């Protein structure tokens, strides 16, 4: 997602990531992934639940992304149980570009 940040920012959209662990894990993830946007912590998984992300088999936390417009309206949600496929770059860019339409 970090590679897309410039294109996303050019559209006037902000990027952030939310992890299901604490602040220490979020800071470590930000350093490891070298992303140019904030990585927030959600150990209680409130944001996950608010956007419909669930656990599969009671242990595998879904990952994915949520696109929220400037008015705070959810425009797109992508959920995936396989963390290796949590988002498709083309799908993200297409969704971001659709906000300008």
C-alpha cells in the first residue's frame, strides 16, 4: 500500500493503516513496512467490527481496506481472510479515482 500512497495522495485522499495489536506492534509494522502514512493500533478490534471485518474459524482476522470519502461516507469495503491478498492495487486505485467522478 505504501507504493500507492503518492497516487492516492494526488487524488486528495489520505491513507492510514489499522492493526489489531497494540501501539508497539503498530509502530514496528510501520517501520518494517516503511509506509509513509500512519499505522494505528486497534487491540480491542472496534474499527474491525465497525466495518464488518470478522474472524474466520475464530482465529484468523480478516484484513482488507475501507475507502471513506471526505464526508465520512463509506464508499468501498474490501475484506479478505487471506492476509497475503488483503488488497489489489488496481482495485484500490480504481476505487480512489471513482471518488473524483
